[in-house]
């Protein structure tokens, strides 16, 4: 900071914005703390922040408008909908198109990895979490190996050496740890130049009157600007330019916490490409009307995600003629964009996006007393944008429905919490999927007496169908613990290529199949 003149200018700017309190403790700070606070405040566009706060609060107060949204909701029409269960005959065509795109270096993936594992009880990035698989692999490693395998599958089919670049958006709090983790693990076999890290923006937390909160006497309370902050970050850090330079035509975007995610899913990519879509959303069928998940639908003819809190119970309970929920397309933050559309979003549409308001309990420094306070009820807001906010700008939007048990098991809570979306459910979901892969490839599991164990039921459209015909009369109880079975992504991306390892063979669990072969970790109950 260059002297008193700069401080004078800063005080004037803060006074005009109604934020003079941010320098209340100035005289108590060290020179270094003063410099850091000054740099932080000078980087803020206070006028833009004030306008964003006013708009966000107005939108948050429009309850009648939300009711109007509920009344204007329309389900996803059939002509834009693809399904892994109802369109089985199309899956080979979509997969072939996706692998062709990958083989020609036209596909990239973008990982939303800004979240810390706070709710998991850890301070490090969520992607570094190990859910307790036999291999002890982290989410980052599982996803990296799926990319490696997919590159291999595309190369084998088309005879072309190819690359799927991996763009990883972190937050300020997770960037250094994430980069160090990848470096330590040698990028999990990927080439360093094809793993691109960039950082989402931060916004200050505010009280309900629009006053920016202090975290400490010399530090503003900051929070990531939501996964929709992606679009501004793509522009300011010139990531879209990098994608264009590499010749990428489309990008697959997903969240780090889904252990079952099919990274750069060739069927999803191929479906979107053959439909001529510029934007696509992968969804799962809602389990029940009150499941707390956003719904992909149309509102007044425009595609968007309507949050579960904005849908009345009467609307949520509506059913179509086949008995399924009318609004059943559950959003799982798994999307497809063409680079052309993404570029338009960054350059044209991003400034039009509205901030969403989340009321939070935000620890802060009380200006009146100079003491830190931990409120017991919400005392302020954090503003954020969502990645799906740009659906409304798509010229051709499509929806791709997949089975939850095949592709969606998020990791959000610690095991000690409510029993949902925790390390145990994530681990069980992956092992159940791999168990089914073994059965589908002609393998069998036996107990310590050599008796074949029954199959796990696979739910499709609300019904349970056994995977193997010879055991569909003797289904394993879905509440039982799954058979421990883990298959390395380097061996199989989506259940393919396992016959040579398992066909007509019997196994004791735990079973691990990796690049070193087939391993029964415990035999005969010993």
C-alpha cells in the first residue's frame, strides 16, 4: 500500500459503499495485516457487490414468484429424453459415437472439486478422501483411472492415440493441497500437461443489511461463489482458450463427490452429439416425491432446475399414466456442454446470471465489542451461482436418464451422521455395482461352504429384477451388507472385458480384480 493517499482513497470507496466498518480495527493491525486487508478490499468491486446483494435479496423475497414457478412447471418432453433402460437398443450407437469423439481428442472433462471435507470430519479436499475400499483408493484416483481406461478403450477401437484433458476447479482453500496431492501421486498415471488446475472465485459473506462481515479484525469473511462461479473463472483464467487451443469440441462437467461417476461417459457424450445438443443434463429418477433433490424441467418453456424447496407437495406427488412421478428427473450435477456454448456462456450470458441466497450461521468479528462471535441462528447470507443456471440459454437441451445404483452415490456426510450419503453408503454402492459386473460376466460368489450366494436385486423403474436368471427366485435382502468386490477402473470402465477373469468361475469375497490379476483376499472364511 503506497502511503496515506491510498488509504484515503480506500476509506472513501468504503464509505460510499456503506462498508466503512471494515477498517474499524485498522490501528490495531500490524503493517503486514494492514497490507493484506488493503489488498483484499482493493480487489473487490464494491459497487457490483452491492448491486448483486440487492438483486439476490429481491429474488429471495419473491415467494409469490416461486409459487408461480411451481404452477408453470412442465416435465421433460420425450423428444429430448434418452434413457439407459428404455433406449437399450440405442446404447451401442451412442457409445460408438462417444468413443469416436474421444479418439479424435474432441472430449474434455471438468471436475468441480472446490469442496472441503468439513462435513466428513476432515479438513482436506473431498477428492482426497478414501471411503475404505480394499484398495484404499481416493475419489481423485478412482476418477483419474477411469480417464486412463477410457483413453485406452478409444485407442483400441480406433487405433488413434488420444487424450482426455482433465480440468479441475478448486477453491482458494483447496488449490494448494489438491495440486500437492496430484504431484505426490504422479498425477495417477496421467500426463501433467493434461491436468489443468484453476480456481473458482470468492465472495464476501454479508449480514442481512448488506454489511460485509469480518472473519477477524484484519480479514474479511469469504466463501466460494458457488459451482456456478465456474463460468467467470473459465473466462478470467483463460481456460476456454486452452480448450479451444487443444481442439476440444465438448466438455463433461461433474462433481467430485460422486463415487460412481462415469467420467466422460461415452454413451452420454454420444447421445448429446447425435441429438445435436449444445447442453445436456444427466439425471436419475427421484425415489419419492419428497426426496430433497432439484428437478430438471421446463418452466414457461425454458429449461431449468427447480429446487425441491420451491415445489409444492401437490406438484411433487403428481404422477404420469405409467405411475412414475411426473417431475422425476433428479439433478445430479452431471452435464454436457459444447465448447461453442460454453464460450457464449462465459462471454455473453454469465453477467446475466442471478446470485442465489443461502442464509447461514457465519462466525464474525463484532465491530461493537471487538470480540469474535459464533451465532446460534443464521445471521447473514452467502451469495452463489449454480452450474445449472445456464440451461435457460441453450438452443438445444437434452436430458439423459441413468440408473441411480449404476451412476450416483454422493459422499456428503460422515458415517456418524444421518446414515445417508456417507463413506459407508458410497463404499457399498461401488462394491454392489462391481458385484453385479461379475455376475453379468458369468462369475459367481460362494460362501465358506461352497454354496452360491444370491444376486443383489437391481432396481429398474421401481421394480427389483435379479441379474442372474438362476438366482432370481432367491434375492439377497437389499438391507444386507454387499459382497465385498472391487474392480480397478484400469481393468474395466463400465463392466466390459471381465469375462476372461470371471466367466464360469466361483469366488470367495472379498474379491479384488486389478491389473495384477484376480485376488481373493480371504478364502474359506479364514
